[in-house]
């Protein structure tokens, strides 16, 4: 592709040619008339042809200028349309990055309600356990797990992280699980996860002997739920996210004891986007939906971390 002249000179020519007036072109572009004349002269020198016929008190396009102007004007119009379309598309699409388990369970089951409430907004949801880079992606909001300290981001506390053993009803019955200590002798998913020791301690079980084998370790509770519903083992899961399965009896929570690993779930977005309509509407909707589940957890789990 042939090397184009400087874009600033092309833009100046388009305005001056369309208006056939250097002074008005200068006003439109925020330049001085001398700067417009200089840009035009530089372009003419580069092309080796005059683009304007200069007459007393006015200018008009030369034959070369008349041939060139329509193509240049159409090109700028096309670029303007492309950027306008992009801006419109981004304004109407809410892109959410959510932790795999939260996004694939609780949020996926409810996001349709947000769409119904705001039919003018499209929703794109990405499931990923990695921290999203807001500067390198078009993600608007994210659900993160941590302590809530992320410079440059506005954080909205949702609830404290909590887990408890969950399994299939048949597994509970076959293994005759009646007390927390009974879990020391059954197959546990990710048996060497330190959260198991944390849960056993919270349940009043003394020293937990080291596991003799690694067992199965999966990336998310979505995978663990499939494994335990298939009858293999018991896993540490978040009951808030599996309420439908627990209520339907597909999964069971043998004990009330909840272990808190010291983190929480947060809604986050860049501080400089406070007030953006699609973000604020989703933020309000998410808090309202979380409030509906408040009765499902002990009150301390709804209190922000210190």
C-alpha cells in the first residue's frame, strides 16, 4: 500500500475543500488560518499538484482537488460511521467477567431477570477465575474473590466466602455419615486442600491426619458438583450457590458448620466509570438479587470484611 500523506494534512484538505474557505476550515478544526494554509501547501508540495485555485479573497478547488475531495470525504464519513457504531455497540452491551462457579451457577440462573428489566442492554458474560485486566479488555464489571483491595477499582462487597461439605444423598447413606469425623474415612475431593483442615477445625474435629493419596482435584465447584452428583466423594462447596440442587434433593449438606477462608466476593469496575448507566443499573440489580437470598446465610456472612 502506498504511503499516505499525514492524516492531519488530509483532514485539513477535506475541511477546506468541503467549505472552500480556509477561515471557516480553521474554525471547524480549531486551527489558525495560517496553519490551514501551511497544511494545504505541504500536501500540494507532496503531490506536486495544486489542490486549490487561489483568487482574490477566496479559494476554490482545482481540477485535482475536485477529483480527490469526494474520495477523502467518503473515507472520513466511513471512519466516523465505524467509530459511532462501535461506541453505540459498547454503550448497549454490558460485558461481565465472573468467577467460574459464581457465574455458572447463581448469576447464570438470574441474569435473565436483568435482561428483562433492561431490554435495551445486551449482556455478554465471561467465566474465568483469572483477575481481569480492565485496561486490556472491554470488560465493564467483574466478580472477584479476595480482600477487596484493588487500586483503581470501585469495589462493592457482596458476601463472605464460605464452604461446607456437600455430596449426593446416596453417598451420605452408603457411607453412614452422621458426624463430622466420619468424613475422615470417606473419599473427599481435593483431600489435601488446607480448607478441609479449616472446616474440620470449625466442626470441632481434632487433628486431621495427612491424606495418603492426592485424590481428585478439579478447577471449580461446577466440576466438583458433577463429580459428587455422580456418586464420587464429597466436596467443599458453597451452599448459597447450590440452593436449587439442595432444595431439590440432588445434593445434600450433612452439617450446618460453615468454614470462612477469610475472603469475600465483590463486584468491581474501574473508578473512572462510576455513573455509567449500564454499570450502575447492573450494580443496583445485583444488590437487590443478593438481598433476596439474605435469609439463606447467617448474618455475619453479609457483613464486610474488616
